[in-house]
């Protein structure tokens, strides 16, 4: 459900009206019912509190099955709309943990997360800066170190995977190491194979302008990124670069009449990779977490507190996230069948 004080409940309700395929909302029935009322959809949608997740299969069209997670604050409906509130942070974390549990148990095929607010999450005492890190921790087996994950932002034209995520730019540069770049290439390659790409073409962007221009503008391409690409190639991965960051995204873009040269671009830091995708349209961008043992997607926007409760929030990105989740789930099923897994 995401942050109860943001637009998550509303975009879910808007999407639900025309959604195809089975789905369950992990969240608060009262919050979802309120969002439906704000949107004037009360005659089209009815919230049904599920006693078992599998009960969703017996619901009639126009009924929204909501599964209540443990730990949901009982006074969540009192949290002020459009504001940071500790109760919303606790609820968002509870929803994520329960969704992960359902996925691990095979009760759901994938997770689509509505936006949460990082400040509310921190107020709730969560030591994670966002969805990705919380999902990474919860998705790892008990007693084991969290599995490495990567963030991918994608639309129908461009897919970008990040080596570093939510850290200061100075720290991000320090975190661009041979190990982190090679690990990102490996995770990207393995994930793309799960989607049905037998030999994905992976372009790796440089860190510096013009990919360092042979060491004139920095040597990370020569000492770190290039050797990591060479190591990936030695493993049979179709990786190339380091490519100049200011042109590689244009080369990879799949546009009408212009097939891209690459299937995925690996970027060194957050803004380097996300600006090109977001420029193509926020309503089309989907955040995908690579490396998890289940499919997870989310829309490419935040909680939009200024729109919460107005009914004006656009559900297009959430709809794209749901569509991509179903595509990735289907791709995994085909991949597992083909490998005998």
C-alpha cells in the first residue's frame, strides 16, 4: 500500500478499476476505502478484508481484496494526509515485510510496491533508507548476509542498472570498485536471462566525462571499470565499455525505427543512470530490484504529499510497474521451466 499519507492508496484504487489478472493489496482496508471514496469510485469498488490470501480467487469483479499485515497501527486512519507521520512509516514497513513473507511462501508471484516516505520510515525506527534496502534485508534467509541487489529503472525504451544507489555523490565515486562493477554486471546478466534474454547485451558507462578520455579526465575507466568488464567477458558475459556516459544511453534507446545497440546500460551512480530514463517520461518508468529471490517492481515517483487526497494522482507509472511485474513473473516461470528448476 505504501505510505498511507501519500498517493499510494489512490493510485492502487485507480489502477484496480481496469486491472487485469489476480491481485491482493497488503495494507489497511479503511485507508483503501477512504481512497476509493476520495476518487468517487465507491459504486465501482468494494473493499473486502481477506481472512486468507487465497480468498481473493473467490471475489467478484469490483471487489478489492485487502490482506492486513501484522503490526499495522490501529490508528493509521488518524495519520494526517499529505504529511510525514510515524504511523504511516510503521505501516509501510509492516506491509513490505508481510509482502515479502507471502512471496517467500509462494502465496504471491511478485510484489508491486506503492511509494513510501523515507523520513516516515526513519521515524518508525527502520534502519533502511528505502524500499530497496528493506527488501534486501527481508528477502535474505535468516542468519545469512543480505544477498547483493541492484536497482534498475526501466521503460519500454531504456533499461538502466545502477552500481551505487542512495549515497552522496562523493561516496558513490568511492564505491565504484572493481568488485562492485563486476557484481553489478553479473546480477544484470543473471536477471536478464531470467526474463528470457539468453545473451543480453550489457553496455557499461564510464564514470568520468568521455569515459576518462584515455586517462586525461580520470583513470577509473582504466584501473577499475575496464578490468571489471574484461573479467565479465572472461565469464562469457556480453559486456562492453566503458562507454562515454553522455552518448551510451542514446545508443541503447529502443525507439520506433531505431533499435537500440544494447539491452541494458549499467550506470555508475544514481543520477547518471536515472536522468535519461526519467526524461523519457515519469509515467512510464518502473523501478525493478534485481537480485531478489522474487519479482519486485514499483512506480518511478514518490509519495507526492501535495496530491494526496485530491484524486489527481496519475496511476500510469503504477500500472506500468504492475504490467512489468507480470511480464517478469512470466519470464521467470519460462526460465525455470527451461532450466528444470
